[in-house]
């Protein structure tokens, strides 16, 4: 056997070893939010014979599916989130990474932790994959609404920062065409962008979970139920939700208004919508029953990268009336499987809610089309794409 053949065998044996992925995320708590649920859908499907993972986060358990989770100092941004500060444990983190010897870096968020990870990857000539979870730029209008003269200045800074960050990544998964077009228009290079949507657990979210007794116990009556399910934070366009509630109340329309979720704006929501029914945060089992047992899903947010709740509602047989903005609007084909509304015009939502609830034929058509639409989203397929892409970008070009 000549030296060339031996060298080839050694190379093949070397790259049959597990690919090592350093996975950076602020929070690795499974049901913390939509981003966490997306990450855990992948993590629970890791092919352990092919991959070894090291998780680096601000908040998380000691181990995730048998892989070590290295936690860093983290400080609260609000009641729900903490931000990791890798600079406070830089030496320990670098030592851990040196011991692990990653082949690929996965970055969840362009935060301080994300930037540390990106710089580490650049310094060590490692490929980087990222999933675009949070549409931060859409939050600016809400958080700076009292100082509007700053909005454009801050937006331009965020756009520039994101452009520089993502153009240093090898591959960026974007969950919707709408967000992909926006990022490309802001200068993120096309060849780095890949549309990678979201899946749905159709065993969990299904019309078969409908429970008339459950919904009657919750509402105390048999009126149609309008459901809003979301974290209760201001970037979800809650002001428009309040205006919709006011119009429905002023018209004395015979509908129940049910709000599922909690967050920093919970107290304000309860004060502003006193006749609404608030469930607080629900586990997925109870939420699935609530979806299937309601009559219409209302969603005013324009800050979503994808809007998992819209997909969950559709899979549960719930017709949707949502804002025409953000990634969630990609789910709706206007007048075919739901309605999209002018995002900040309450009357547009109210008129479309009335149309759906008063027209049984239209409502059933939306339900049927929504169920068909939801069948297109499969976590198994998405996980296969992700792990195949890790293999492709993690190997040297001649082996990929």
C-alpha cells in the first residue's frame, strides 16, 4: 500500500470522528420563548454518533441531552431575560473552548456573547452558522416612541451592526421570506442567507384537542372566543390590541376576549382590558386545548421573525386575523386561509373578526386551508437540513 493511499485512509478516518459544535446562546431554557423552543427542537434531535456539542450560555442547566452546558455570568435585562457577559469569565471560557476544540461555531444572537463567539471563530478560522431568531430592529419604534427623533438614528446603527455581524457568518437561517428580503435590502449578502422556516408538532397542536367544557369553564358562557396568545411585552403592538378591545366593547359585540401569556406589560393589559379573561402563561398541553377550543386567533404583532403562535393556531383549526407585518404575515394568504390587517388600524381587525365569526362558510374555509398550510412545516425535515449543513460547512472543502 503506497503512501498516498495510507494518507487518504488516515484523512477519511479523521473526518469520520464526531464533528464538534460550540453552541452559543443567551438562554437555554426549553420553554422560555419561541427562540428557545426552536433551539430545543434541534437539540433533542442531535445525532450523537455524528456530533459532539458544547453549550455556552448565560442561563441554562448543567447538561443538555447529555452534553455539557458551560454557564457564564449573566445579568437581567428585564423580568424574563438575562444577558451573558463573557468578558467576566473570558479566561475560563477560552480554556474550555481550547479543551473542546470545536469545528463549528453556532451563534443564536448577535449579543455580547454572540460577538465573543464570532471573534473567537474568526481568530481560529472556524465556520459560523446562525439562526435569525429575533427581529430586534422592529422593537425600536416601541421602545423609543417617547423620543421619536432618535428612531431613525438608532435604526441605522442597528442595521449597520447587523450587516457587519451577519456578513461574517458562513450561513444564516432566516425563518421567512419577508425577513430575508429585509436583511438583504439592509446589506446582508445573499449567498449567506438560507430560508429555514419552523416546524409544528401536529400531535400536540390539533383540532382534536377541542374541549367545550374547558372553554365554558374558562369563560362562564357560550359566546365566541377571540384568543390572543403571546408574551405580553410592548413590542407585540399591544396598543392596537387595546384599541381592538375598546371597539369590540363599545359595539357590545357578544365575544369573549381571552389573553394567554404573561410579561412585563401584564398589569397594564389587565388594567386596560378589564373584561378580558387572562390565563397567564400556559404549558403547551393546556395551550393546545385553548387553541382548539377557541373560535378565532387574533395577533397584532409586527415584530415576529416567524410567529410560532400563528402556526400553532392554524394547526389547531383556528382561523387567524393577524397584522400584515413581520414574518408571521407569510403564513397568511389573504382571504384564503385567514386575513391580514393594516397593522395599526384597529377598525380593520374588528371588521375582519366580525366577517369570520359571522360567516360560517368563510370560517370553515379558513380552517380547512390553515390545516393544509400547517402540514408543510415539519421539524424532522428542518433538523435534517440543519445537521447536513453542519457537516457541509464543518469539513474542509475537499471533504465537504
